[in-house]
C-alpha cells in the first residue's frame, strides 16, 4: 500500500509542478504589465511630463526623464540662433563640468593655438544652412567666426592720446568709431568736444583727465584712393590717436571694432574709469559728461560692474525691410532684441569694458554692433540705464531752439562737422548764461 501511495504522489508532483510554474509565470507577467502600462501610455504618462532642463544639455542622464522632442530645434530658428545655442550648450559649466571650454593660448609644445583666443567655442565649425542667406548678410555669415585681425596702427601711448600734463588716472576715454575717409570729422572732434587732457566740468568746480582714440578698419573699395592709407599713417604719427585693424570697414563689421577695442582696452587701459563709445557724427557736451561721471564716481551706490548709460532701446525687433541697412532676415536671426543702448553714443565703466571683453568670447558676432553689445550685457546679467540727455534721435519738437538746450544734453546725434564746430562755439559763448542748468530729465518719470 505504501509503495502505491508513493507512486501516485510522484505522479501528481510531476503533473502539477509545470502547471504551478505556468500559473506563477502568468501572474508575474500580469503584474509586470500592470506596473509598466502607466509609464508608457495615457495622458498622465511620467515620460510626457515636462521637467525643467537647464539650458545647454543634450541628455538628462541621472535625472528626471526628458522627451527627445524637447531639444529638437524649431525650424524657424535662424543661423545665428543655432550657432549660439550650440555654443551655450557646449560651455555650460553645470551641465558640462568635466569639459573645459577655455581656449589655451599655447599648445603643449609651446606653439600658439591656431584658433584665435577670442573665438567662441565651436566658431570654427561650418556655419549651418548658408543657402538660406543672400547678399551682405551671407558675406557676414561666411566670416563671422573670425575676429583676430592684425593691428595696422595704434596710439603711441598705452591708452590713447592724452596731454603732456596728464598726471592722474584718466576719468574718461573717448573711443570714436570712424572711417578712413572721414578725416574732417576727426579734425573737428579733436578741436572741439574730443580734446584730450584736463577737461573742466560744466557746473562742478572739478574736472577730469580725458583721453582719445579713433577706431578704424581699412577701406578696400575699388574707388578708394590709394593715398588714404599713407595719409592715415601720417595722421596717426601726428596725433597719436589712431587705432586701426586690417579688416574691411563696412557697416556689418562695426561689431569688430567693439570686440577688438575691448581686447585692446583690457591690455593697456586698466586705470581708466569710464569709456564713451560713439560715432564720429555726434555732438558731445564733454564738460557736462565729465560732471555726470564725476558724480557717479563719488556715489557709493554706483555698481561699476554693470554701469552703462545711454539712450536705451527696449523690445526692439529686427528690421525685415530688405531696403534698410539694418535688414536682418529671419533665416539669420529669429526673435526679438535684448535691451541695448543706441550706438550713436553710450558710456560704460572701465570695469564693465573688461567684462564685456571676456563675455564676448562666448557670443557669436552679430551684424548690428549696438545689438551685439546688448547681447553681451545680457550674458553678464546686466542692463543699460536710460538717460534722457542722450539723444540718439535728435531733439523732440522745437526744444533745440531754446538758449540752453545743448547745455542740458550729453550727446546728440546726428551732427555734421561744420555744425559741430558751430555748436561747440555756441556752447562756450553761452556758458555764463547756462552754467547752472541741469541735464534733461524724462518728463514721463515725474508724472503721477
């Protein structure tokens, strides 16, 4: 009997064990499907929840899942946007802590890095989608990676032309953008508002030392006289205020004057408090500017790291009019502009100038120079301050006809050389009458 029972038990075990294993396997598969279904389907899927992803990452390894579509570039992005997006991702120190983006000045064997130290990371990469561009903007895009040009002429002194009697730290450096053929503009500026040396204030008893430098490229147009280069060389020897680089001086290349000037300033003008960067067709009330900057220098609340003042333009859009010299097609740049100060004349601190030099290495060149400065400023988390005494678009109404109108301004654009000479003489003649006037104020600011 016992032997029979053992046989039946072994038979049941052999028959039931596979069935039990199949049941367990079925239960396991059912549980697995139930657990994974909420993760891969339905509108409440975890993978479909948008998580914050810091700019600059390609993957979000080790963190919350991010759908691939998040980093797909929108089709409307322009060439500049795509280049800058790539650069921002590659140099993000949080998301790429082990990838150093600093460009070495010299290689391991002591030879100089063939890529210019001022080029943004990835700027040697081919510019994408050039077939979308045409005309001047195409020419700009083909050369926008390059920002290392030889110096043709530079001032004898380390920081522009001054005077033999300069004994103190310069309060202001006048950095004036000009062209080779604009000799008359430079001559009038030298004898009027751009005089170097000690400049007395308009209202205050003091003053400050002012230095001067003109920023030029080279004129490579066919109708340009071959005598101009020799004349500019003689001019530089005579006045010691010419800073010239070997690039073609065009409207879209004005941005090069900014980045190259910032580099030059950072090397030789470390003691200069402020910089006025402007065009050679403006009128500047230098005594009033000296007064204003002296007040800022004495104000402990002035943050020199972010000090920039001018005629601020906010919420501007790129010009899509192909007949305008400011024309930038959407294929090159999509989006609005950051706040920026009008390029006719703007003042910023010497410390900010050095910071702009550093941050500009991480921003791709843009064909509108004052917009590019605004982009660099935004990268520094700083914003320009608006002052109504900077008149980029001239006086409103008939305000110019008032006797002391120019005493209330710091900069007025646009004025031709003969007019500048007349205005400077009038400013001096009316000084006794207008010595106590204050700078223009924003009338809207005082309204309730």
